[in-house]
C-alpha cells in the first residue's frame, strides 16, 4: 500500500468517507461497529475531519481497516481520493467576504486620529472584544474578524482620546492587539501596503502602552514587512535586538515573548539559508519553551509544541527534507495549540512531501490543514501553488 497508509491522527473527513463509502461500501453504523466506536464519533469525523476525544484510537482503528483492504477495495479507495477536490470550493467565498469589508476597515484606519463622535463601550467590554479578536486571529476566523474590527477599532480610537494615565496606556495595549488582528487580514490576503501601514500604527500604539514586551511584539509582527521585501538580514537583526532587550527569567510572559522572537528569527535565518544561525535561534527558543506552558502570550502562540512545529518548518526551509518528513510522521500538534499554528504544521508537511514527490501524503496533509484552519489554508500562497501542481 505504501504511499497511502495514513498516519495516526492525520485522517480527515474526506479519507474517512472515501474509505467507508467506496472501499468498504458500508453505512456509518456499520463502520462504527467495525471500529468499536459510536455512530456519533463516525459522523463527527466525516463531518469535520478534526481531532476529537479518542482521536488517536480512532485513527489507529482506521489504519487497521485500511491495512486489511483487499486489492480491489484499495483501488476503489485510491480512485475515490483522486476524484475528490483537493480543497473545498469555499475559498472564493471567504476571499469575497473579507475583501467586501476592507473599505470600511481602511476608512476607520484613515480616521484613527479623528474618530467620529459617538458612544464607547465600557472598558470590560472592550477587553472582552479584543480577547475575541485575538482568538479569531490565532484560529484564522478572518471573516468574523473583518466584520467586527471596524466597530472595535472605532471604539478604541474614541477611547484613546477620552482616557488619560493608566487607562490610556491600557487602551493603547488593546489597540496593539486590534491592529495586529487587522494586519492578519491584510497580510494573509495579500494587501501588503495596508499591512505595512497597520504595522506602523501597531508600533506607535505599543510605545504608548508603556509595555516593553508589546514593543517587542510589534517588532515580531514587523518582520512580515521584511519577509515581503526580501530584506531578511534586516528583519533578523530587528528580532535579535528585540530579544536582547528582554530578560526571560523575569516572568513567564517575558520568557514566552523572548522565546517567540527567537522562534521567528530562526525562520528568517532559515530563509537566508543560514543553517547554523537558524538552529541556534530555535535551540534558544526550545530551552525557554521548557519553562512555559503552551499558550497565547500577548497575542503570540508559544510553548514546546510551537517550537516543534517550527522544527518542521526549518527542515523544509533549509532543504533537510528527511528531517522534515520524520518530524511530520512522528508527531501531530495537539488541539490546545490554536488552529492557525497547527495548520502551519500540516502545510509545511505537505511542502516536505511535495519535495520528495510523495503526492498522496501531500494531499492528505493539505486536507488536514484545511480541516484544522480552512480560512488560513485557503489564503496561504504555498497552498495555492501546491494545489495547482497536484491538480496537473
């Protein structure tokens, strides 16, 4: 069977349905009986293709069924997968929904220093709304973000002129996160000039927040500009300077910010093809990650799992495909890591498989990325390129 033997926990709804419908030609209750799971579990896997309770055991049961297929059943399974669209057709809908809101977002940004008069939500509601925006961003809910951000930014811009002292610093901190959410939309959908402008506004708000770690976070995000214009060495130096200003022993918050900056610097160095520098940065991040819990710190996901995802990314960027594939096959990111970061793991796994012409594994990885974070997967330029190549 070779190429199509699935990896534990990496089954998606597409594969489960194809195995049941075309290879086994059975009902959902029958598949539930074969695997020893409830019909509800089978339905959930076919509908979402995401990890659920007992995910590992369910995937092992599916692997066992696949291994027992007769040759004619296996042929039907392969044919069914080949006939399936690689990704769903919702990509255009997502892009249209986001783009339709960009003009309103631009208008709000244009008037940041001259907001319209009007009511402002209480501080606790603003905190809650920014928390939702952070959650949407790290889980790639771009459509919801695009709908909610204009009103949220308007309120924050008004509040900035109404508050003084510590209250003004808190509003500036909330603006940093709101701007970062807006930048995520601009960057992911290719509006790079808008992204650069938002990053500048984010940096200005960070300096007003009186929080050095938010200034470092703004530097982390600013690296996007140097990815886009190819000035990788400058971007790496920016990150290294930001990391030098942080004492990672002071708090978990400091450690996570310090580690995440080194993690990103590793990717920048890898794209420069500076292997030793890249690995030194990632090793520094890994050491710090051992002291923190996987979580979202100041809007950035960091922890041992995130470092492990970046190990796969470095393998792909540095051309160490063997190490990348080994990383992809030996582990899967747990659900506690937000969706966008997890989808990066599967996208980079697909890139590694493409480099070694393991097309079926690449398809499976891309489908898993879509199941985890569909909007991020659909917007990702590497995914578009791989889909075109796999469709040939």
